[in-house]
């Protein structure tokens, strides 16, 4: 573990929190030079809150139903994030649209994970949409959050094949396995100060480039 100060994270989640768990686990193993200062959920029943509690991480529910406007809810969230000196806001299944007020409080410092290969299939129920479309690959995308829905600059993607007998559940599980790898790694790149953003282009300093193509269904193996 480097001696550099740990990156202060806050994780926002509305659901079961398996991505949160992968970040907790990687921090514990010393593979992530970051500390989760706070977990916030808008959903009082979120499994993510239980996971945080079990891990001894400060957690709160800010229920959006108690607020009249998106801005007033976001203001409460931003205040909580500022209070713990959040450096990177990690959305992990957070089912709320982020208002300009929130974005301006953390410019280029809010990231999200989406279970499809953006810019294909933004929005909800995207595993089923990819199957219905007949796509041969799907995957997941870690991206910066901007004013749109799943439109921000892409940081890293993982590709998985879509199999002939896939259901929404089997595909979601295959994608989730990759989410749990790429999300902690993306955070680590931020912790190392290696994420360089120029307009829509995000580059990770000192990374090797992938040069292998993926084909699905695979071509027959032929002798050269
Ligand atoms: C993940 O599929 C993520 O890509 C999406 O919401 C889901 C959250 O899952 N944004 P979990 O709560 O982390 O298990």
C-alpha cells in the first residue's frame, strides 16, 4: 500500500449494494487506496445500508420522498457529502437523476456504473433490451456523470458475450461479475491521479492498450 493519503469516497446506492460490497472488499484487501467515508441511500430498505452498517461504515438514508423538489433533495445530499470532505462521489445503483446543483458541487468528480456498453442501451432494464435487440455482446461501463442519462465520458468498459440461451438474469449476473472488477479499478485510477479528462476523452496514464478483437459467435479455428 502506498503511503499516499487515501482518496475520500462516498457511495450512493438505492439497491442491494453488491458494487458497494466489492469496493468495501477491495479497500479491506488494501487493493484500493481509498476510504469510504459515507454511504447514502434514498431508499430506507436498501441492502447497501445494511452492507455499510455491517462493515462499520457511516451510513444514512436521505429519503427523496421527504423533499418537494429534486434540488432540495440534492442539496441535502451535497451537504452530507461536503461534511465528510468527499473527494469522489461513487454512484452504485443510485436510482436518482443528478441535478445541475449536485453536478456543480463535484465537477468531474461523480462517477457511475451502467450495465451495458454505452452509448448503446442507456436507461433501465438494459440487459433485457440488449437480448431483445439481438446484440452479440454487452457489458458494463464506468463513466463520469454529466447532465444526461448515462451520457458522460467513458472511463472503462468490460465486454461480455450474450449467449443464445441468456435470460435477463443470467446476462445481468455475467455483467455484474465484471462490474465488481472494473468499478474498484476505476476508483483506484482516480486515487493514483491517473485519470486525464479532455472533453469526452478519458485516458488512464501509463496503461497498455488492448489490441485484441472479440468475435461472437467465434470464428472456426483454422490452421494458418
Ligand atoms: C448494477 O447493475 C449497476 O450497473 C446499476 O445498478 C446495479 C446496482 O447493483 N447501475 P448493486 O446494487 O450494486 O448490486
